C-alpha cells in the first residue's frame, strides 16, 4: 500500500440551546465501501472501528455512513452494480454533521472505495457551501437536487441554497483519510464482458473530486500498490501545493481483506 499525505426543522430555541451546551468534540465520519457497513447491523468494519483507536480522553461522536448496496435486495443490485445511492449517502452525512456540529468541533472523514469518493465530495461541498445551521427537509432535498444537476455547486446554485438559511462558514476538515478511492461506477467486468462495465460509469464522479479542498488540513490516501484492473483504478489526490501534498510517501503492509 502507498500512503500519500498532504429532519425536520428544529426550533431556533432548541438549536440555540444545544449549541451552547458541551465542550468541543470530535466528529468522526466513517464512509464504508460497497456492500459494507449497513447502519442496521452492529457489525463493525475497518473504517467504522477506527474511532475506537482514538484516546478515550476525547469526546468522539461517530457518524457512520453505510456503503451503497446495503439496504434491501434492490439496493444490493443497483447500489452494487451502478453505485446508486452514493449521492444520497453524501447528503445524509452532511445532514448528520450539520445537526451535531458546534463551533470549535473538529471533523475527521475516513472512507473506503466509493465511501472514499463520498468523503472527498462531502469535503468539497462543505468548503463551497459551509454547514447549514437551521436546515429543514426542504433544504436537504434542494441540496440533493443541486448536487445532481451541478456537482460543482457553482455560484448561482450556491447562492440559491444559502438564501433564507444560516450557515457555519469556514468549517475545517482536520483530516481526510481515504483507502483506494473509486470514483467510477459499474461492476468490474473482465474479458469479453469488460465493455459492459462502462455503461454505468459517470465521468464527472472522478473529475469532481480530483483536488483536495482547501478546507482540508491533512489528507491521507492509502492505495493498493499492484492493482492493475482498470475498473478498480483509484482517483488520485491532487492539490494546489503539489510539493506539500506529496512530501510524505511511504509503503505500509496491511493485514486486511478489503472488498470493492
């Protein structure tokens, strides 16, 4: 492996009261890969168990984002074959973070495969939009639709989304930790069936997250060193300061079985 470092609307009173309570905490958001990490299961995955390694002296709030294809049979097929549900997971994670976040909190994202894509895309959304402080069901529906039509959230859509809502701005992601980011969609097919794997792939999914957002303090990307199968090709991390991003490169052995 190679590591590259670099709801409903709440009342204003209820939200204001919650914001005044408690000391700063760490929000650890775990994004699982395809067919793994169902929120309905108590079984932990590598990604979701990482918060257990953090010092017990720190208040950690774990937000678990299930991998696509973990709900019912239809979802297993559509999510597994085409990655359907990835955008839904991103918006669900945004909603959960916005609900828990208070000024001074720290945030860590950790994702595997398509979950790593979701983590990187959500970091971009937060950099562009901020975190909504009084979001309701209508806001999150509009955010989902906006990301579907305009994944980069250009200024017009951003301004429209921010209208009539309050936001936390300049929200930092303390660490963005990814394992083998897979941005393309489609089940990996080989041989004479290989061309079929491209029927479900989306070109923008890779391009939209190829740069590390400026609100990310530290980025880590673990890559399989000898992966030669094109459907598993990772989406690399790039940055505005390439020298800084690629200043630390190391090789590490993992005794893990990682599934697509």
